[in-house]
């Protein structure tokens, strides 16, 4: 993995980097420098209040929007009378918008002084837009609000991730990413459980609007984390120019590493399709619609519980053996999950197994992807790196969910899940590209 270093180096190295001078800001000029040393020493105690705050913000945010995600298939099909193709289109387009907004949010997150404001504002807008879905009367209204929520989510993600790395020792990048991913997935446990417990008491619309409350707590938590980062990282002097810095990201090897990530994301179906598949199979097995929805939501909660544990455990493993092996294991688990969902018959035990495998897979892979950027990309480019990763993730998800939704409607859910499994197998085959030789980047 790459390591940014100041060196007079050889003339050859200087010449290789000369072409990047026009891509200002330079890595250190834009990233901010540590005021003390705690975020740069691997042997220092790694867990601090800022890391906990980032994990808490992910927990509260996911508690809110996963509450709505778990109810969205039923809300669209039963309340608004829309089918799986509409669900696939809504989720896929939203994922595409979150990718574009992550790419845009990358340059914005380069300046440490902006990160807290961008992150907290993004959390609030995501919460408000998601909660307003509860008053929608047509599927196109849901699509618009979901897209706005996911765009806000995308803009704040690079700011959050870059903030997290700035307060983490290099030797603990995997663990800190695991904390953030574990918080995210733990919130995704609480959200469906809240949905299952509140929908009978408040009704589906009021329950969706209730999701605004956890979003407020997420904004508070990320604001506290930003204060911790402000104490540890000094802001650079002067106004910083905004650039995507694609050329420099290619030189450090990120584009090569994103190839297997792209193949994985092209098979990474939205969780709503898993819930819809489980609901349909349970109804076929004799469950009432209400019971099938409740059981499917509880299975999704188990999926997220496993994902949270896998993310935390995966972070520990990544710091010991690197992200490639952990990424590969996660993709293999997804192949098994999709084969189960492709089967047209089976009880709740088999379906639960599929959710568990998918949960473990996403927990391992997401933590690996996040750590690859932290290890490979220098400080001043890291916001751009996270933005590009988000673009790849989201456009891959667009291809996965929209195409799978269409295959489901035109042929069968079996065809849709086997299509997704093909991409996961391809990601496993290409995973050696995540193994990078260490590079020395000589700053101009």
C-alpha cells in the first residue's frame, strides 16, 4: 500500500510526479497536518472519542433510514400499488445519485474545516427527506425524496470517512473502518426492529415519519466527532482549489484496485430486493401478507446484526493480513447467499441462512473497500479517493438493482439472483488486483 513521504528522492521520481503539479492542491497542502502526533503513530492508543462519534453517527443515521428501507417494499406494493420493477428503479437511480454526489463530495472534504459542516448537514437532509416519504401518495414522489436523501447521504460520506482517517493511527485503519461499519450495520438492526414494533401501533406512514428523530442524533454525533478532529488536525492556510485528481489517484494505484470492487458492486443487490424475495417465498409457503412482511423484516435485522459483527471482526483481520483476503471471503459468502435466494422453494430456515451469508459478506467487503482507500491514497487525495469509491459503488449498485429488477419482472427472481451471483464470482477471480506494492509518492 502507498505511503506519502517527503523526500528529495531521485530525479526519475521527481520527473514522474511533475505532471501532477497542475492538480492542486498538493497532498499535504490540502489535507491539513496533525497538530500532535496521535493520528500518525501506529503504536498509539487508537480508539478515541472522535472514532466513537463517527460510529455513533452511522448508527443513528442507519437506524432512521433502514427503518424506512425495511418498510419500502410493502409501502410501494401494498399502499401505492407499485411492483418490483418500480422498486428496482427507485433503488437503482438513488444509488446512482449517491455515487455522483460522493464524487462531488470528495473535493469538498479535502479542507478539514469543512468536513464537520458537510457531514452534519448531510445527515440532517437525509433524515428529513427520508421521513417525508411517509406522506407520499405516488411512487414518483417516493423516488424523488429517496433520490434527494441519497444525494445528501453521498455528499457527506467522503467528509465523514476522511474525518475518520484523520483521527486514526495508520496501523488501525482497518479497526476504525470496522467501528464505523459496525455502527452502520448495528443501526440497520435497530431500524427494522423499530419498524416491526411501531408499524402495528402507528401505521406505516407515521412510522416512516418517525425516522427523522434518529437522524437528528446522527448530526449531533458527527458534530462532536468533528470537534475532536479539529483538535488533532490543523487546517491548511489559504483557500483550497477543488479538483477530482483522477490522474494522481491512478498513479497511486487506486483505479486498478477498484476493478474487483466494480465487479462486486455490479452484483450487490439492494436489500429491499432480498426482503421482497423473502416476503414472496413466505407467502407462497402459507404465511399471511402481514406475517410474511414481519418475518422478512426480522430476517433483515439478523442480516444486519451479522454484518455488524463481520465488519468489526473484519477490521481486526484487515489490520493483520490486509484487505484482499477479507474482500475475497466476503464475495464468496455472497455467492452462497444468492444461490439460496435463487431457489424457488424453501422454508424460513433456508431464507435466514441466505440473509446471514449476505450480512457477513457485506460487513467484510465494505470494511475492506474503505480500508483499501485509507491505505493506498495519501492524505491530500483521500477525499477524492473516497468520492471515487462511492461513485463505483453506487453505479455498480445501479446496474445490479435495476437490471435484477427487470430480470425479475421479465423472467423470474431465480434469473435475477443468478445474474448477481455471476458478478460476485467475477469479483473473486479479480480480487488479486487489491494486492498493491508499496509506492513512494515524492511531493513536488
